[in-house]
C-alpha cells in the first residue's frame, strides 16, 4: 500500500512508498486527518525512504497536514529521496517539506 499510518505510543508514523499520486490522495488525506485529529501530543513522522515519486495532489495534502497541526503536535519528514526533494525544491516548497 502506498500510504500506511501507524501509532506507537504518542507518535504517529505516516509511511509513503512507491508512487503516491492523485489516486492515493484520498487515502493520504484520511490518514493525515486521523493523525492530525488525534488528541496525542506527540509527533507525526512522515517516512519517505521508499517513496519513488509524489505529485501535486499528494504534496498539497502534506502541506495541509503541516498547516493544520496544532495542540503541541510536531511533524517531521524523514529519508526524503533526492528526486522528491528536487521536485519540492523546484516548486519552492523545500523549506516547508524538506
């Protein structure tokens, strides 16, 4: 599955793998809402080590997740593949997502 959400203690882990595109945006959005809506004060870790590519729709969901976090929650992106980092950099999003 391209989008997986897991919880360990007070930390949520959102793992993206393969190609995450518009066809996965609904699943990504649902996972982001579940983690963001949680009362857990911990972090949301977005693990991207197995991600091959991401499109604009999925990038927008990740940006919305970052924007909507509150109540002491933090987000961090781990193992961002070079291809994805370049894509976000070209779009001017590196400071927000990398």
